[in-house]
C-alpha cells in the first residue's frame, strides 16, 4: 500500500493499494492551513484504511505501507514544504522510500480516468500560482506504463496570456482546484511498477522564494 500526500493546493492524504483500490482519503480545501490539518488527516486516513477499501466494514487490521508518495508541485513554497516534509518524516519513521510525483501528473491522471472509455484530446492542467499567474502542464493521453504523457511544462504564464499559450500548444484547458492524494499515490504505484522516476527530490516552485539569503554582512553606519 502507498500513502499519498499532496499539499500543492489544499491538503490531501490517502492510502491506496498498489492496484489502485482506495483504502481511505481525506482532504482540506484550505490553501493556507496545511500545517494545521496535515497531522489530523494522516491520523484519519490511517485509521480508516485499517478497515479495508472504502465502504468496507471488516475488522481493523494493520496497514502495511511500502511507499510514501509526495506531491512535488508546482505550488506555493510554504504549502509544498509542509507536505514534502511530512512525507519524508513519515517515510523515515517507517523506513520506507519516498516516491516524488509531479502534482500535475496526479491531476492529469484524474482527468484521464474520469471516463476510461473516452478518448481525451490533448489538454492542460492549469492551477493558480498566485501573483496573477497560472501554472500549466500539457498532457497527451497515457503512455505504455499507464502514466500521463506530459508534452509541455510545468511552466508559468500570466493570467491574461495562458489561454494564448495553450492555444498555441493545441491543448484544451482544465482548471484544477484540488489535487487528489489518491491519484498521487496511484501515479507513484504505476511509476514504481515500471521502475521509473518521475521527479527528483526538489519541489517544483517555478519561481524563486520571496526570502533569499543575504550575500554578505550587513553594513552598519556610524
């Protein structure tokens, strides 16, 4: 089983079996309260997952996790930092690996699986990057490993320019307000099964943080 954590927009936590069966999922849409809710959501999903897949009523059993899937963004600095730190701390405590997952890949998989019998044209996952900008990634179906095929991005675009950029890329716009941790875990499961690494350990901020380290000692007047 895989524990999924994504805090690129709101906060979402889920436990998913390797074949995609969702054991438990809980989320908060608050884009600012990641640190306040992450612990409560982890406790809730681990408790619920012990009773089997969603809707099951069997007796509680131990949840045997093999990986932690961490959504790496793009997203705001503080939110991503909370989720990635929680994923790493949990994995360290359980001595299991962390699988880094681009958050847009998880959102794209949700779009592609919404109707498995439909042919989804090229589309873009678009998320609010604040400061009057959007983050976008363009996808063109699933590859042979069942993972979303990213053909452009992630990248930033001003709000009044993003539609023109997507039009140039031939992509239909899909605005996303939340990223499902269950989809994050499912992307991780498919990547692990295929022996693939989708992202490194660096968060996808797409812009420099507001606070930077000083380049030298501060000058003090006399």
